[in-house]
C-alpha cells in the first residue's frame, strides 16, 4: 500500500467540480467494501447542494494527473464562545441526517489515503472534529483517529443518551439493527423467524393479497412527488409532535435528497393503501454493489387498529428484496423490540470527538470558508446589541482579510455604536473592551448585584446598576429587561431613563433613545450626561442642528465636560459649515 506522502489531496469546494467527479466516485463506490448508501455520489452531491454552510470534499490520488482513489466529504461549522470569539468545527459529510458516515476508499489505497486526509485536516483551522455515526470496527476509521495523538488533541467517545418510548421501552440510539437475508423467502420464514412471527407475517401477506381493499404500489416517475409527500405527511403525524425542529430538519432534507436518489434508481418507495387511502409508506435506500438496502424512513397511520401496516410493509419489502437479489435489510438505529422479530442482529455506531487541547482553532484563526457565515452572525449580534462579541468577530475576520470592505464597514459601525454608551457615567472607562481588570471587576460587581436582588428584588440601586453592567458587557437586550424593572420600582428616576436611552442607542433605536433622554431631562433639567447622549443619538439620526444644541446645553451645564466638548468638535469636523466664525474650541479626539 502507498504511504501518506505518496498521496496528493485536493479540496473540492464547488458543486460543479463535484459533479465532474461522478464517474470516478462511482468507480470507488463500486469496489469499496465499507461503502454504503450515504457515501454514494447521489447522496453526497444532493446533500452538498442542499447545505447553506461550507462543505468540502477531500479527494486523494497518487499523482496530480491520475484518478482519485479516495473521497472524504466534510462540513464546516461555526460556533460562538461569548467573550472569546468564533471557532470552527469539522463534521462528517451527511452527519445528523444520514445514519452512517465514513471515508470512501479504493481498498488498495485506504491506508495511504486515510493518512493523507488526516495530515491535511491538521492544516485546517478548527477546534473540534466531530466523527459522528462511525463504525469503530473499521480499520480505516481507527487509523484516522490515531493520527491525532493525545499529546496534541483530546479524543473521546460521545455517548448518546437512551430514549424512552411511550411504552416505557429504553432505546439505545447507538444500536443499529439489520437482518441477513437468505436466497428465498421461504427460507427466511423458516430459518429466521420464531413461529409466532412467521404466523403473523404470513397472516399480513395473505390479508394483503386476498383483500380488494388493500394494495401496495411502487413509486414511479409520475408518482414520486405525490408518494414522497404522502410518506413525509404520515411521518410528521406519527413522530413530529416529539420535536418540531427535528421534524422540520428531516422533512426539509428528505425533500432535497430523496428525489435525486429515486431518479438515480437508489430509492424504493412502496405505499400501502386501504380503500384508496395511504396508511403506510417507507423510503428504502438501495446499495446495489453490496446487495444491501436500508429502511431509511417508515411511517404509518397510527389510528389503524385492525391491521399491522408497519409489519405488512416490512414483510412485503423483505420479500421484494430477496426476490431482487439483496442480502441485507437494515432496519436502522434503535434497538426497538419489534425489529428483532425478523431474526436481526445488532452493531454499534458511535460518535467520537477530537478537540484541540487549547480549545481554540488550530493556527489561532478562523477558517476562511466560514467568513460569510461569521459576517452574517456578526450582523445579528450587532442588531441584538451584543457589541462586545460583534467587535471580537470583526477583528477575527479582519485578521484573515484586512481589506475586506464589508468587515471594515461593520467594524466601524460596531465601534461607533459602542462609544455611544461609554458615557454612562462621568468616570466611565475610555475603552471597555481592553481593560481586563475592568472586566473582572464588573463581573464581580454583577455577581454582587444579582445576590442583592435575590435577597431584595425591590432594591432599585442594585437593579439599575445591573442594567448598566449588562450594557457594558454588551448584553443590551438583557440590560433593557433590567432597566424596565428599575423603572417599575422608581419611574421618576432621571438616571434610569438616561440609562434606558443608552441601551436603546446600543441597539440602534436612536429615536427611542432620544425620547428617553428627553424624559430624563424633564425630570432633571441639569442632567448634562442626558444632553450629551441625546446629542449623540440625534447625530446618528442626521439631526445635526438639534445635536449641536444638545451638546451646547451639556457644556453650559458642565463647562469642563470633556466628552461633550469632544463630541461637539467631532460634529464640526463632519459638518464644517456649522463651525462658528469666532470661537475657540477644545480639540479632543472624537468618541463617535
């Protein structure tokens, strides 16, 4: 076998490039004994096309001009560690939708290809590698894991929790169940089944074949859309109430991937009807090279009590599979009792995590493929008032692409908004993002406030101070909730109304901020900070004459108010036609 350095790894990033590899992919899929439906070109290309996040396929070959000997589909994920910035994960291709993942290899080159893939992944930027739904008995999987030594990485199995059914059955989701099929259906009935299961299956099939009301149809080109919709509707009714988000995930992905599987001849979709009404259906994926089929989705009308629609459909599918030369019927994940009536056996499919020891991305930088997603997330953070995390994210993007205009513009917006509420008190720190000791002190102060509030929920000072601390931490929405509580306790507090204005300014509600500042001024006409901050908000609204008047009022109340003087100077820098003809202005660095 080849050595790792004999293999060249290319990164396939575009769907059109992946489509150009179909013949090469299909050839490896035919000869790889560890392949399965979820590594077929149809499945992976359909999954690739349906993803909104970055997807990659690593492709290994012995030289630059030769055919590829192995493929490793991956998906890049991005997470946010609040206060520390964004990080990346690498996930196996198809994970969370496909019950199995893996690496597709020409067995003659598996060792070299797997080593080359592992070495290439070392060069990417990630903090956690998710090897989900893998078969640890695979030599190639174990060889891959060994390329991430404990001196540099932390690796461990992730145990999936048991699920408890409505019938109090404890289900292990790591157990996958399949039955080996004999050469004919009679042998299956007599060799695999207990007499009671044999009797029940014969009864179901006789009822199906002897009733004018019952029939099973096979999906054809003309009926694929209708029948798939029927299956997914039954599945949603049977299982969707347990987890609506998971239901939507399954339905959306099924609609994206399964039609392509059907068009490629890799999907068998029988539907059981009674009196013209569908009462059960299943999506069975076909792996012809390994003579295997997997019951990917099955659903039934749970209101039917005088018939076993699920058992009928399983029995019919097994008979069809045997007649068409298949030798393995995979019943999927979960050691449900009913799966074992077919003479089934089990194997364990696991999840494994490899994390960097630092908990940060390799290379201390983001993966460039994720930058569009990070920028979109930064915009959401900014809109939600989380200025601290938005600023960290901008810095991370600019560390990779210093001239990226979108990131530069967003960074300037974030910094400008942050400075709008730095003036919460005359002694506020000039740079709240870089004062590590200040962060520690504020964290301790927040802890003390929460303790005081727990003891006395009516303590206005503690609630008000907590809102300020949350704002300084960049949690504007939480700060807004707390300042609302403070004003319920003391609605005539000018300081609280001013703080509310700062919070609204932080989330770019400048009109609302002006209203709050004016309320503070009405309650306390000599409130210089409210006048200054009102000027900032008016400036952002383009109401420059009013902004100037507000700054002038703040300075008249407090002649040495440096922030108001600086803000007025910045306004004159922006609006030179407003500069008075005769006046000596203090020129301090603008804070907006």
